[in-house]
């Protein structure tokens, strides 16, 4: 009798598990990247470094379809720079993903929940909440808003792994789609009273609000957008911008243009902290990106150039000009594509120039090859 009951219980569990996993879709990608990194700061009195290192990552995407439009999404990966580990280095990253002084090649990188959110989606509207990706790789407004001190080379995607905590909703309105998001940037908020009931400090958490409207105009995609941070005694910028993408104009190539403007009115004396890699003084900043992408020859071309500027204003009324130049040139060649996955190779060149008051403080070149497996 006990054996019969146990058999029935196991069969019931298998039936339930098979139904659950039938709604689970697992995809992922793995990348191996050798890189030559040349970082020249000699014009500003620093050094020039040449380094060859080898990076690796794997990301698993687990998506559950709960039925009737409801879903849960998650991503497993390493919480380092762009999710990468480095061969021959230790397993303890700091907040920007660099590693402590360990050289044991047997050490392994850790795995974290890089995304974890749930919500609802249909043709006309949807929403999600939790930790979710924001698409910063193709939307540079996040770079200028959060990382104005290093606004080029996709810093938000690199250092935040494209994730923010909060809630987001979309709704089809007229010829396009409006998206509204609220991000919980940091839990700085806390009130403190002494034993006599006197208020010692009272500080609010930091939030950022985002809105865009994405529509098609004569086959061109147009996306105006705005971001605003609300915070006590912190850099709290307001940022405007637009992304424009063309249809295929030359063969299979499309053009893209992004223009971003940001300003922060919080003075140095009013700033006790800044989040991400923002700047703790008044400033105005802008960045433009011009991009060409699409199929070219046997592979896919991605090329874009960025120009950026930030002008700081200090409490003594002095100013400082910061200029940025960046380009990214990559060519992806598909080696294999089958029902279960694909393999591609992408040589890439990334070039960074940063000037302060017309003096070069950094010129950096990253020559790398991406070996990508998708499954």
C-alpha cells in the first residue's frame, strides 16, 4: 500500500512539474573576449599602460508564461562589469566590477540574479515591476543622466548591467506607444531623532522618473524622452533627448541619431552625496550619437560615433569644460546557426578620448574579439 501511494505521489509531482516547466522558456548566451587595452594618460602627466587580458561571461534567461498575459522574467549572470569575469583573477568585485588582488586562476566568478521581475503584457498595454533591463545599450539617455562624468562607451550598460529596480508601464496611444517608468535609485532616506524628540536628520530616498513616446513617421522610428531625478542633497538632473532610427536606406543598412541634453542645478554646498557616477555640482551636458548598423557583406556592421560635453559650474562661479569623443566599430560574422543556437565572431575597436579644458587626460583604445554562443 505504501509503495502504491508513493508511486502515485511521484507521478502527481511529475505531472505538476512537467506542466510548470512547460511554461518555462530558457535561453542564454556565452561570450569569450580577448582584449588588448591601451590606456594613455601621458599628456596630462600620467602613464601609458598596455594590457592583454581575457574575459568571459554566461547569462541565462528564464522566462515563465503564467497565462493570460502574465509573466515572470529573470536573468542569471555575474555582477561584474558587463557581467564579465577575467581569466586568472579573483572572485571578489567591488561596486564597479574590478577585482581585488587575487591571482589564483582556479577562482570562479559568482552568479547573481541580474534581472528579476513580473508583470502583464498585451498588444495595447502592459506593466512590470522588480529588477528589469532598461535598454541602455541602444538608448544613451541613461548614460548622460546617471553617468555624466563618463558619459561615453555605454557606461550604464557596462556598470549597471542594464538593470534598475522599479516599475514600468506602457500604453498604445494614437500612432505610438507611451512608456512611463519609476526607478528606485537608492535607499538613502531615513529620519533620526534624539532622546528629546529633536530631529537630527531627515532625508528622502532617491527616485528617477522616465517617460518616452515611441512612434513611426514615414517608416522612421522617433522616440522623444525625458528623465528626472528627485533626491535630497544630491545631484538631481533633468534630462531630455530623442532617438531617431531610419528604415533601411543603403542596402540593408539603417542610420540612427541620438541627441541628449542634461542639466543639474544642485550646488556643491548643497550636495552631501551623489549616486552612480554623477557630478556633485551644477552642470550642463550634452551628447550626440550617430550610428550605422545592418547587414554588410557576409556579416553585420555596427559603427557609431559619439561627441559629448559637460560644463561644470562651481560655487565660486568658476567653470570647467569637459569634452568626450568615442567611436565603436564592430563587425559580426556568423559562423554557425542551427535550430539549437548559433556561434559568431565579432572583431571590435573602441576608441575613447577625454579632454579637460582642452588638455587630453585620457586616450584609450580597446581592441577585442568577441566569440559569442547563443542558445
